[in-house]
C-alpha cells in the first residue's frame, strides 16, 4: 500500500520535483512506469534490507515468519556499511555527472 501511495503522490508532484531537480542539475523526465517501478522497488528493497535486522518484520506477509532474520551482530554492520558505501558512490556519481555537464 505504501508503494501505491508513493507512486500516486510522485505522479502528482512530478512538475514540482523537476523544478527542484534543476537546482541540483538533475533534470530528467519521468515516465509513469518509472515512477511505479521505482516506488515498488524502493519499498521492497527497504523491507529486504531491514529483514535481517529486526525479528518483527514479515517480508513474506501473510506468512508469520522472517526467514532472513539473523541475531548476529555483524549483519547490522554489513547492511549499514552497504548503505554508507552506496551513499558515497552516489555522491561521487553525482559530482561526476555535474562536472561532465560543464
């Protein structure tokens, strides 16, 4: 349900988002298919990344189990490290893209 709400909201505010994107030099057009695909993949990837960390998450709802949960303290470190590395790579890609437009 969250992915549907995000998709509908993003479809409605697409023009306003494009104005903000132009400030950050990220202009692009979004197809409705891209918005829906991005919303659903974002929601489900978030659930999959949280599943090994928290026992109360049920990624295979309506099944009452979480087969991905791990009580190992290293799993959290690995997931948060993946997020930090992804953030750093995203910033590097953004800087590269902005510099290449000049």
